[in-house]
């Protein structure tokens, strides 16, 4: 399963297209309840928000890949606190998490990732940021 930011952005865009199609389909039919149209609009708004978030993360990852890890400051490198990343990572398969983490440019091995998730090993800010992005992608897909 490809978990790249580009794929997440593409899937979010596809969801927007599907929501728009469904909204138009609901609006064209006369026996549709107001609640159906409202739910479709709500789903479309959520899909737009996810697409924007995926696009921002795609740009962020592209920028990180062009810089050395030492050039990333800790304020921009930690979208979530380590505790939140650990909590969300525990709900995922560690093998998938490690694969996604490495594909995003993570430099640690599988034992360090597992130790971070289950034992509370502290990681440098850059590695925590990459791992948090991997957790976000897997949770979104």
C-alpha cells in the first residue's frame, strides 16, 4: 500500500469529486430530503479540509526532503507532541508504520521505532516529525 503524501492528496481529491457527484445527484432528484443534501454538503466540506491538509503535508514533506535534518527547527518539525504520536501509533501495525516512516525519510531502525511507540524512547525532533507524518498518513488511509 502506497502511503506517500501525493497518494493521500490524490485520494482526498477523488473523495471531493465523489462528494460533488453525489451532491449533484441528490440535488437533481426531487424526493430527496433536506437532510440528505445537508449530509452531502458536510461530507464535501470534510473532504475539502482533508485535501487541503494532505496538500500542506505534501508541500512540507517536499521541503523537508530538500533540506538536511539539522536545518529543520523543532517548532515546525513537531505537528503533534510525542505523547500524541505514541498514542496514535499504538493503534497501527508497527511494520506498516516503519515502512511508511522510512519512505518519508526516517533514519531510525525498526527497533527504535517500536521502542518509541511502546517504551517511550525519546527521538530527535526531526525523527518525531517524520514519524508523526507517517502516523497521520496511515490513520487517514
